[in-house]
C-alpha cells in the first residue's frame, strides 16, 4: 500500500475532540501527538484548506481583539464518518522509525571505537530526560481513573511511550 495522507486523519481526530484554530492544531504537535507524529505549520494549514474544500471540516470566524479574525475549525458529519472509517481500518504495515542515532550506530564497526562511549552517554541522557518528561505528562494528564477512562487510547499511547523509553535507557546502559 502506498503512503497515505495520515495528517488529514490526525486533524480530523483532533477536531473530533474539540473545535480548534490552526494555531491550536499546530501546538498539538508539540505535546502528545508530537511524541509519535510530526507535522509543521506549513503542512497543517494547506491540509486544513483541503479538508474544508472536501467538506470534512468547516470554520467560523472568531474575532480576537479589535479586528483580528481567527478561523475556528470544526468537524462536519462527513468528516466524522471519514474519521470513524479510518479508525476502523486495519493497520497492517509496520512503519520504520527514523532514528539518526541508530543509523550512526549501524556504521560503528568496533566496540573500541572512541566515538561510541560519548554517543551512548548522550543518548542515555536524552532518553532518561524524555522518560522523566513522559512520566510527568502522565501524572498531569491522567491524575485519576476518570481521566484514563475519558481518553483511554491516549493513555495507552503514553504508557507505550514510557515503556519504550524505559527499555531504551536499559538497553543503552547495558551497551556502555
């Protein structure tokens, strides 16, 4: 199967949670969505236009300040159906992750390579910091069972990310 435009579904999904501006959607990629999917401002805004032209979303102009109008996007019934159909589809492909450290590590030929130690130490620190960040996000976003029940898929993704970082740090520590 060819590469599909998954960004459209992320935007539909975010709008299914609440009406948002393009700025709000861009900011979502700095938090939980950014833990597993990246998109820039220059990708999001054209996608919003395509989704609106297709009838999947619409917008209301909202006045901010004296004259500044901002577009607040909301999902249409058609967009809800499109999102529901996509979520229900199988996901049979494993997607390779792009990890520059792993790529560089591939080209290290010897355990005695003087570059190896600093590389491993740097990655251990980065992944330990990421683990701490994810654990604090879990405490903030899911302080109780009611919060978990209200966004269970999000909770599972965060738990997965925490486990991934724990295992990554353990692996790096063994490699040193």
